[in-house]
C-alpha cells in the first residue's frame, strides 16, 4: 500500500513537471519577444551585386520575317538605381532577339524592345533580362510570354514587370504576411509600423503589417529573425523563435 502511494506521488510530480514544461515551451516560442527602444528604422534590402555589364549583341533584323514590340516601364523599386549603363534584352533560348537602352528620366524609365522572330504554329517562349547599371546585377524573367507577330505590349499604357523577383543575387524568395498580435498598450499603425526579416544583421525583406512582402535568401531552410517596429511604443520587438525561409508563402502571427 505504501509503495502504491509513493508511485502515485511520483507520477503526480512527473505530470505536474511535464505540464509546467509544456506551458513554458509554449511561452518561449512565437509568443515571446524582446524589446528595445529605437527611432523609426531605415530597413532596406541591399540588392547591390558585382556583375559586369553584359556584352549582348543586337539581332540582325533581316534574318527574321516578323517583329513584335514591347515597351516596358521599369518598376519603381529599381528606378532609383537606373543609370546610362542599363540594358534590357529579349532572348529566345540563348539568342538575343531584342536589345534596348533606357529612355525617360527620374522615376519614369522605359525600354522599347523591337523583338524579331519567325511566326510559327507553336509560338516561341521568350525570356527578358534587365541589367541594372546602379546595382551591377542582372534580373531574369523567364517564360513571361510567347513571340507573336505584330503583338504590341505597353505602347498604349504602362507595362510593368516585377524584375525584383528575378534577382540573380538571391536564388530564393519567401512571401510573408505578418499579423501583429500585441498586448494591451500597443497600438497598431499600418502606415507607420514596419516589419523586417533579418539574416544576422542583414535585412532580407521589409513590409507593412498585414500586407504581403518578399524576403530574399540564398538557400532553402535559411534561418532568419522577425522584427517589428512599433510607432506607438517607439521601439523594435524581435521574435524569439527563428523563422525558416522555405521559398514558399508564410503567414506569421507575431505576438508581443
């Protein structure tokens, strides 16, 4: 009888200990964060690279029967880095079918691409490459469209492509939406608050709470930290539990 009481007592202690550990583990994961006072940060992803200006050769028009025109406006995120060294080209396989330097100025940068080809029953798929003179980097978009004779894109309205998604500096991207779950006393300001994803001290992505943004990384499974700048608290919350960047789509509830 005494042995049974001792065993029951031991089991009770083990159960209480496990419950306490379980509760503590729950608090140490995504529900826990650190805080430091700070001014509004200027988080930016460093997209500078070291690629040299490509030596692309413009196509010889007389070798092709047909032509299509692409007029592409450079997206606003890349426009500040545009220089006279910028180039944009269209490729079918490894063959350059159009080559253009920039036109326009300030935030309104355009490239006019006279793209040559031969009409066929099965239109050829093409790739577009943009070389940024300011960032020293190529941005590739593959499988964007097919060559179609006499097709004109962007000549009547702005035609903007997301070249950032084709960065050659970062092989992978993970899409994030961060939903802040603050405690009492913290007010969410969707215009002034910021969300950032960091690998070490390097910003790999930034956005606003509740909105989709991109985090750039080199390999799948890379570990990162999530930071949240709160304008109402005038400081930065850092999530204790690390993020795993998986080149997918993640929705994160950030408790702080």
